[in-house]
C-alpha cells in the first residue's frame, strides 16, 4: 500500500521559483498559421502526480509546457539557428538534428548551422560548422552516431558567444548530457551578462536516463532493447558450458537504469549490480557458487559504475577531458576475481565476459525512440521561437515540459532502492549486498 510518506519520499522538495523558465522578452510576432498545437502560457504539468490525499498536491509546483505560443519572440524569417551535439554517442542524435532542421526551415528560418565536434566547433581555434538543409539531413536518421560529430572538453563561454554573434545565430540547440547542459547554462549566463538576445535550448541526451526531473530521455529504450539481445546471448552461452557464467557489462556510470530495465525485460539475469547499491565480493561468490552447483549456469549484469568503491582500492579513478571520473573496467575486474575464487576452490567455472556498450551507443534508435526524437526536436524549435531560453525540453508525466538548466544540473537521477522498479528487480535476482540472510530470490 502506498503511504503518504512513501509518496512524498519519491520527490525532492522544490519551490515554485525553481520551475521558472527564463524568457528573452515580450512575444510580439503573431504566430503564422500552423499545424502545431498552440500552448497557453498558463498551462502547466504537475510536478507531483502520486499522492495519498489531494491536499498533498500543489499546483504551484509545476513545469511549463514545451511548445508553440500564439505569439513569437523571433520573426523566424529573420534569424539563423545553430545545433551542437556533445558528449558520448546515443541512439537518436541524428533524428533530433534532422527534426530541428526540418522544423526550423518549415518556419522559414534563414540558416541552420550544424557545429562540428561538440562545443569545440564553437570555439575560436576550432570553429567549424556545416549548413544544414533538408537535402543534407534527409537520410541521416537511418544511421547511428552524430552527423555533426561530438567531443568532450571545455570551451570558454565568451568564445561561444563570439561565434554565435559572428554567424548571427539567435537560437542554439544543445544536444547532450548533464555536462553539455551545464555548459549550456554557463553559456546562457554569459549571453545574459552581455545583454544579447540569444536563446539556448537543450535537448537532454543520456543513454543512462540519468537527467533529473526528466522521466525519459531518447536512446534509453533502444539501449534496453539492445541490452536484452546481449543478455539472451549471454544466457545461451552460460547454459551451453559446464558451470557456465556470463558477465554482461552495460552503460551506467552513476545510475543503473539500463541494467535494471534490461534485467526486467530479459528474465534471464540472476544477479544485477548497479552503482546505487553496494555489494560484497563474498556475497557474490556465494550466490554464483550455489547457482552453478544447483543450476549449472549463472548470468550477471553489471552497470559500468557499479562496485566503484571495490575497484578504487585496486585502481584509482582518472578524469576524462570533461572532468568526469572514470574508473577501471568492473566487468573485467569481476571476471578476474570470480575466476581466482573458483581456482582456489578447484571448481570449474567457464566464464564469458560480454561488453556490448559501444555497439549499443552507436546503433540507430528503435521506432519508439525515433518518434520521441522527432517530437523533441519539434518542441525545442517551437519553444525557442516563443522566446524561451535557459532550459531543456523534458518529458514528465507523459507530457513534454520545459525544465530550467538550473534545476537539472543540481545532481543526477538515480534508482531509488525502496521504489517499485528496483523492488521488482530484487524479487527476480539474488541479493549480494551481504546484508541478506537468504542471499537469493526464491526462484533461483
Ligand atoms: P555524456 O556524459 O552523456 O556522454 P555529457 O554532455 O555529460 O554527455 P561531457 O563530456 O561531460 O558529456 O560534457 C560535454 C561538453 O560539455 C564538453 O565539451 C564539456 O567540456 C562541457 N561541460 C561539461 N561540464 C561543464 C561545465 N561545468 N562548464 C562548462 N562546460 C562544461
Ligand atoms: Mg555526463
């Protein structure tokens, strides 16, 4: 039963001001006749939808709706727009680029600039761009990756403003993860400080689905679908060998959403390790051993950031070009530790280690993600023309929302260990936290 306490526990406390979307000014241009839905300035999407008593619902805590208003801030025929993709690859990047290009050109925007290789393409030294039109982006959604390329590494915001001014760009669309949107926030601050009327609108890209205050990001569905394929193969491998053990490493530096969802989808996983829940090697060995003896095979899923504290003792983490901490390979680590354990016991264990991460990241989106990307691009353009800035296009309670950069950059979304999804995963898999007496799910 859902209690008031558990419903309240699901969401952090926020203030009405946290939801405020910056605007560039008064919208004075009548929106031209359009097939797009016109959204009223007053419409909102409730922040909290789960409750025990209606008195818990607070309509002042709500997101603005993404989309077109009845008046525009920009005359589309008078502006150029820019698109940049940063960070790691994710299925759907090209679909979003295509959607933004098509939507912008449909309004009569003069030029669509695509910056090459992330923020680097907006820097003074590395300035590089291509002009996008319907012909050049027509078929890019058939492919994975980013048509524009991507990169990591910081660029001073003043250099980016210089590039935007030079090319007379009025809207920049930033497609990227938490780092990209943090960069976009500093860029928007600099634009405001310089008194420029340039809108910065983010489209959150995180295959890990770890952006705060956004239910779903593009590429995640595809990643789970591809991960499930890898798990099916891993299961076949494990079952075909004497005392077969398959370890599959999936993406998820800080959050284990892909691993958890793929575990639910697959039904073949016996142990699911995520960054949010620490585990002990002793408990892990015990479960693997008993499964191999009774069932002859075992499948482990491990998110890349799981067991970070165990790994750090052996291999201290290093930083990548964007300052993100990168530890060693947890999948390889587990394989070595488990093999050493069974060697000591003189017990056979045929171990396979499968890491499908890069093939998952680089593939094209499934139908659901592709449709989602199309809508995201459309909502981003419509919101930007209406003078919105300093925010991303989010998705909350099945609706497209606007979420301020200042809100999503407060942290990362993580699996809540006491909530529905993880409790279902726990019911299907063994407990290796070292805290459980039982150690295993009843069906194992
Ligand atoms: P992902 O982690 O999903 O691959 P990301 O957007 O978080 O995507 P990062 O490499 O962390 O990827 O960042 C992308 C870009 O944003 C980089 O060019 C990085 O330098 C820039 N960036 C990250 N954090 C900041 C920050 N605090 N200020 C300015 N720029 C930043
Ligand atoms: Mg990131």
